[in-house]
C-alpha cells in the first residue's frame, strides 16, 4: 500500500505542473499590478517587452500587455514610468514622428508628482514648440520647478533663458545663480556656461583662472565641448602657459565624446604638428570624423587635405569637392568660397554661374573673400549693372581690410569702370592694399608715382614702393626697382 501511495502522489504532482495550475512569475506580477502594486506593473511590463523575466525564464513577448501594464503603473502614480512613456512618445530612438501632445500629457502627470526630469522635459517642449504650443512663460515655470526639485538640467535651461533674454528680461546675475545651482547638481552644461561667463567677462572683468576651473569641471563630467573650451585656453595661453600637448590631450578627450569641434581641432593639430609629430593619417582620421558629425570647419579642413593629395586614396573622384560641399551646406563660408574658386577656373558659362552662386552664399554669410570674388565675377561681365555690384562689393570688402578688394577698386578708378576716372583715388587705394601686403598694389603705386600719373612724380617714393613690391615677391616690382635704380645711377 505504501508504494502505491507514493506512485499516485508522483503522478498527481506531474499532472499539476503539466496542466499549468501554477502561475508564472510574470503572471503573479500582473496580479499584484491589478491589486495596485505599481512596481509589479513596471516589472511585468518589462518582462513582456524583452521576453524574459528577472530570473532568466522565458516570457512570451507581448507589446500590448507591456504597454497596458506601463500605463497601469503610471495610473498608480509611478512618476518614472509616466516620464518614460512620455519619452517613448517622442520616438527619438525609433526615428518616427513624435507625438508631442501625448508626450506632454505624460510629462505633465509625472511633473505633478514632483518628478523633476519630467518638469524639465515638459518645459523643453513648451520652449521649442511652434505656433500655439510654444509658451515661454510655461517653459520658465516648469524649468524653475525642475530646478527646485534638484534637476540640474532644469537649472541650466532656466539660466539660459535669463542669459539670452528669452521669455524673461536678460539678467546675467540671475543666469549665473541658476548655473551655479545646476553645476552643484553635477550638470556639466551649467558648469561650462559659468566658465564661458568668466571667459567672456559677462559679470566682471575676464577671469581666465575661473574659466579654467569651470571648464575643467565640465570636461571632468564628460561634456565634450567643455574639453574643447579648456583646450583653447592652453592653445592661446589664456590664464595658463601655452601647452600644445595638454591641448592635444583635451581635444582627444572631447573628440572621444563626439564633440565635433574637438575632432576638427585635433585633426588640425596633427596636420600642423602641434603638440605631436606631424601625422597626415591621424589628421585625416579626425577631420573625417569631425565632418561626419557635421562640423563645417572639419569638412573644410578635410577638403583642403584632400585637395593636396594628403588623404588616403578612397577611389572617389573630387573627394575634396564633396567635403567642401558638405561644409558649405553646414554654413562654413570658407568652404563655399573654395567651391566658388574651383568652379571659377572652369571658364564655361555653367562654371562661372556655379562660382557666382557659391560666392553669393559665402558673401551672404559675411565672408569677405567670398564678397571680393563675387565682385570679380561681376566685374568680368562688363555689364554696367554688374559693375555697380562689383564696385559696392569691393568697397565693402576693402573697408574690412581685404587687400585684393582695395586693389580691384583702385583698378576701377584707374580705368573709369562704373566710376569717373580718378588716379588720385586709385593711388590711395593701391597704397592701402600695399599696406595690407598686396605686392602688385605696391608695384602699381610705384608706377603711378614714377610717371606722375596720380599727381607730382616722385622717384624716391616710387622706388620705395618698388622695393616693397619686390620684397613681397612681385617680379614686376623687382624689374621696376632695378630700372629706376639704374636711372638714378646714370643721372648721377
């Protein structure tokens, strides 16, 4: 009898497990969730989402169950879950269009439960929103609440509103107070902005030592551009001794944190052999990374490296043009100018038209060289309306110190293009361009003086200009200097 009883029990137990009378661990969590345990809701939701419970046992994946359990947790006032649902509606990781209305609803719920990050998230949507949804007053309110609840990022954005005067009256002292609280909460951006205020002298006279202190904190907290700012102090010797090796190390850290400016400057340092041995391969590597993460200057420098044949042969024709094109589209006006110069060498109508468009884009970005080169395009057309444009462009660039523009403006006065011929004014402009180091302008100044075209002839002054032109590399200047010197000897 005893042995039969044991066998019967064994069969009963086996039957019990096979029939599924025991709930799984996740199902137990579901029951607790329905009874009002928010933590169980969150854990069960996670298990259904990943297909595994916290013990490693398999769970049937069900997005519907996962979502409903997360919603239940939020209804049970689990603020962290409400915040996560809000962030999920933004779809940043999935690359889908965000559902801003739903995101704001859940951030609002979490913020009402005093979950600080949600207050900051909600404020950000109000600050960045368009049309009716944009409300800087509400943005300020929720940034303030996030900051009060010890969210450093909320303090940062509240400070930024006061520094920029967006939605509030500009007040650097108030901004500084917010940044100080954010920095004390280990918000790297707040610390870095304090450094920037000391660097720029927004509160007091510039204090590079304080700037160094707070940029260092930001860099230590792994903010890439804080490392770049700190490196710039060492590059320029602001408050510290010039130290290229230290700057190189800081740019390297910033680049590893995907700060595009750090990568760009790191590449330039290797290209020039600053703080390390000259290394074009490393220069290319870092400039390429900078360009890929959308640094316009990185694209420009990469294009220059490629145009010199110093990059690897990747089989791409005109790879430098692709880099310049991207840099130009990213707003780097020098990259636009370089594209314009490339197409200007193509004398076809199509090439000239492309050059004009790139020079226009550069000039519209206040790039002096772009404006001067655009003037050349217009001047070469010889149409009276375009000559007027050329004159005004040269006048603008010359006033900002561009030697070529001053020289070209002098030529327009000398030949009476668009303006009345005026050799005296031409002489003044050639002299100005010569003072800026334009060798041919020095030569032209000498010619006008030698022959008395702009007024009374002055062989001595002419000789001085020819000598400077020659010293600056003008072959014509050297020949004219030799010629005028020979006349002096013969006269004697």
